[in-house]
C-alpha cells in the first residue's frame, strides 16, 4: 500500500547536501580540464563585473586542494543546517551566500578574486551555534554545542593574516550566519523555554 508520508527531513538534507558537493566537484573537474577559466568568476571587489561572483563564488575553488579542504565541512555543516528544516536551512544558506558575497565585494582589496565554499562553511557554523542559543530547542542546542566544539577554532579564520586566504569571505560568511539566525529564529520574545 503506497504511503503519502513525506520523506524525513534528514534524508532530503543528505540528498541536497551530497548533490551540492557533487556539483562543486563537477565544476572543479571541468575547470581543471579546461585551464581554470572559472576562477575568474569569483568575487572581484568593487568591480561591477565582479558582482557575478556573489552568485557563483561559493561553488568555485582554486584547485583540488582548496576543494578537498572544504568538502567534509560542507557535507557536515550543510547537512546539519538542512536537517531540522529544509526551507529554513535553504533560506539561511541564501542569506549567508548573499551577505558573504556582498561583504567581500565591498570590503576586500580591489584587484583580488575570492571564491570557495568557505563563505558558506563559516556562515553555517555561526548559524547553527546562534540558532541553538536563540531557539533553545534541545535538538538545536545539542547541534549548536557540537558544532561549536568541532569548529570553534576554525572561526579564527575571520582574522587577517594567512596569505592567500580570504579572511573577508570567512568574516562576512560568519556575519551572514548571524543575520540568518536572527532573522529565522522561531522563538518569540517572552516565550518560555519550558514550552519545548
């Protein structure tokens, strides 16, 4: 007898996250095979043509080492962002994507090119931690604590200092994560945490 129940959110989250990572790998394989033409489509600060990078830069990487270093965090954090609500997770990702890209475009050094999923990674870290603090739902608190314990040291990447690393992308991705958590929290002012 066929069932009308929807797939659990975690299954959809796993499929979407794996599909996104597959797209990242296909793009990098294509880029490497064709002489890296996609690299120029990253965010180019304060260049009107460089605004295209806001839309595509998180899907582009400067070589396989760059992509490999981002793959596991994207799988873990992307899944956790979507697993407790696909719609909210996708909207949070969109906010992080846009805030991160525009922040880089406004603040980073002209003449530079910025790309990579680390904008999303830093945004997801902050989103998951702050969401747990704001919503105060047991599952989201546990996820936030686990993410903080696993990835808090990575947040030092928002500071300038490491050559060739876009600290601006990390910083504004994190800002986007905070904005997303604040905008998308389901906890209303004055609501008791005992209701969860």
